[in-house]
C-alpha cells in the first residue's frame, strides 16, 4: 500500500496538538465575551433588607423584665400603673423602627410610641409603654405594632415603608 504520510508515530502527537490549537473553539469563544452576550449582569443587592419582619408573640403587660420580656399578661388592664405592648419580632435590621399605635374601638389613636433598631436582630422582644394609659377612658382598645424602614414602594423604587406585623385587643377598666 502506498502511503502519503511522512514521519512516524512519535511525530503525530505534537502535530495533532498544533492542529487542535489552531481549531480550538473554546479559546475563540472566550475571546468573544460569551458571558456578556448570553447572561445578564449580576444585579447589585438592594441597600435595604429583603426579608420582612414577622411577629412571633404579642402581649399586653404591666411589667417587663430582662431583655424586655413581659413578666405578665393582661387582657383587661387597670389604669393604676404602666401599660406596655410587648412584641417578639424576627428579622429586624438597623435603620428600622418598631412603632406601636394604641387605638380605641373606633380607630382613634390615643398614643404612638417607637423604638429604633440599632443592629441586626434575629428574634427580640420590643416593649413600648403607653404613656398616659392611666388617664384614658375605660373601654376596648387595640395596640397595632408596625415596622418602619427602608424598602420598596408599589413601583419597586426604594422608599420608607411601614409593615404592620401584629395587633392585640385589650380592655381598660
């Protein structure tokens, strides 16, 4: 048989490698910015938390102890001492504020208090005292707890938003 090949088997390895380099599809693709052509750029994370706060427990109390934990619970509360709403809230971040609004059964706000959050908190008790509860008329009330802070509005733009996380009904006698 006649042969067109020259050289021997030892010469075929380097020659095949040289030919592969000349036709290397991967190196040609790398030079054309495949990632930029086929993938969106990595988005910049928003400057605000993406997890919404959530309430685990909420209580009306006349006393708070260590770490703002309520030491008792009252559903019918007297006017002869301090009155707090204590809420155990998860996923709080710096820049947020926990707000409590004390309202009568007609929705009229009698008092609003707040606590600013200074560091990340996985789960924490926040107690807000109703100053002046002793002078409030007897009747049915509610304490509405919200978290206010950075987020997005309905159009997806950065804004200060208020998220209601819980409420509790009680009576003052």
